């Protein structure tokens, strides 16, 4: 294990989580852009899929923020 990682693993973990948060937020934004299309809500099935995709992406962002808070103190 590198010496820098041994000295400050929470900082390294926080940086890794920050990168994942950035990617998750970009994915959420892309889904929200897609969901601005009325076709995403055109049928009950499409609405259910759209809502589920958005909820899953939002949950991923929230979970990553919780993880980041736990390591960054």
C-alpha cells in the first residue's frame, strides 16, 4: 500500500467518492433531460419506467453523498 494512502485514507476515499458523485450527477442530469420529452410520459408503462429510472439515479446520488459525508467527517 502506498505511504500516502496509509497516512490519509479518508481523504483518498473522499476524492474517489467525489468523482463518483460527479458521474452520478451527470447521469441524473442526462435522465432528467430525457424525461423532459413528453414521450417519456406518453403511456402508463413509459411513465412507470421513467419514474423508476429517475428514482434509481436520484437514490444513487443520495447514497454517494451519504458515503462522502461519512468519510469526510
